[in-house]
């Protein structure tokens, strides 16, 4: 599925998607920034999700094995989008840098276990700033 590259259309799509279950996420997904920021897809940007002690955890990978940005998943509310439910990818973990631990992503489901749409946000001075949309596509 080809997704649009503008925030207006993606806002409408995001609002109308289903909220995934946190435990749907497992394995590797390609990350493609759709708006605002340049995509790192050409550097094989992926998110890896795994289950541990009844939680879903993960990290980002560039190229073959450059790991950065560890995170955990939780159920949440995307207040900026009329308080709709979403899965939250939360980077607030002690092993992250002071820059990456302020990232919060909101994710909704386009096609279960295959394709998701996310909103990339950054916490600065107690306020979240929307930085763009991204897709997550399951690596086959």
C-alpha cells in the first residue's frame, strides 16, 4: 500500500485506523519517514520488537547491526488527534541518551502484523512536538 506524503491526508488516515494490540508487534519492521524528516530507509532503518516478561520491548537498527534508541510499548492516548487510542512507543529508558529518551511515537494499524502508521513526537520543555509521520512495514 502506498501512503501519501502529506500531513493532512495522513491525519485523516491515522484517525480512521484501528488501535493495535501491543502484543501484535514482534520481529523486524522497516521504518520509512513519510513527512517532515528525511527517511533513513536507504540505511535499512528498522525497529526490532521482542517480548520479555509480559512486556514488548525493542530498539532501532541502522545498516546491518548499528543499534540505537531502546524503547518499550504501552497502550496510550494520542491527545493531539482527538484523544484516540494508540500504541505508544516510549523511549524514556535509562540506557538512552538525553536526546533519544524524549521520543514518543503513537502507532495505529493499517494491516495487522504487516503495516502500521506512526506519529513521531518529541518532548521539549514539557510539551510534545509533532515531527512527522512514519510507516512500519514487516520485514519478510
